[in-house]
C-alpha cells in the first residue's frame, strides 16, 4: 500500500466529491463519485451511471477506473469514493475485483458527509481475488 501525501489525499477526495455532482442515479437516488490516483500522479474521476434496465448500471469506481485505463493509465495506487451519506460507503464486491486488476496494492478511501472515513487496503477488502491463470501481474503490459 503506497503512502499518499496529505495533498494527494485531499486532491483525490475532492475529485471524488466533484464527480458525485454528475452522478446519474434517478432509480436508486444514491449518487456516488469516485476518483483514482495513478502512479504517474494523475487523478481521473467517474460517477455512477444508472440505466432503465437496472442491471446495466455502472458503479462510480468502475467508471473512474475505466476513465484511467482508457487514457493509458494502468497502474492505480489509490481510489477515493464519496457519497453524500452519514457513513462512508465501501466499494461493492464487483468493483473490488475490477479495481484489483490494475491495483493490487491499492489504497481505498471512502468519505461522506459525516466525519467518519474509511481508509484501508484493497487486499484487506478482497483477500482472495480471482486471477486468470497465465495473466497474473500482466495487466500493466501493452
Ligand atoms: N454504487 C456505486 O457507484 N458504487 C458502489 O460501490 C456501490 C453502489 C451505485 C450503483 C447504483 O447506481 C447505486 O449506487 C445504488 O446501488
């Protein structure tokens, strides 16, 4: 787990908060914003995008991660999640698995409207991820 500077944390958390403003969540009315920090120092954000066909909804964490990967950033060191709730929201199981593809050492930060925050490692949230035989550790290759 890479140690983030206070400035990096602040910027990442702020990006997640900002992204939440663009959430499209008319069905659940549960807006989520997320932002990932890459090892090159970039911050890419995303929000949850729901759909009338509910199962097609994509979580904010995956939108942020796919934003990063589609810009050529495959080494993710941290993710911040913001929800306008009293308690922080941990990433869902599907997002944990998807995040770990590009950030096995990831730091996970979840912030909310309240003072409580979650700061932990992805490894602790997903102790036994699925890895495709033969592709372990190759996600950063071209
Ligand atoms: N959601 C996220 O964006 N991230 C999570 O980790 C959990 C759930 C979204 C999906 C859906 O739009 C809404 O929250 C309610 O489940």
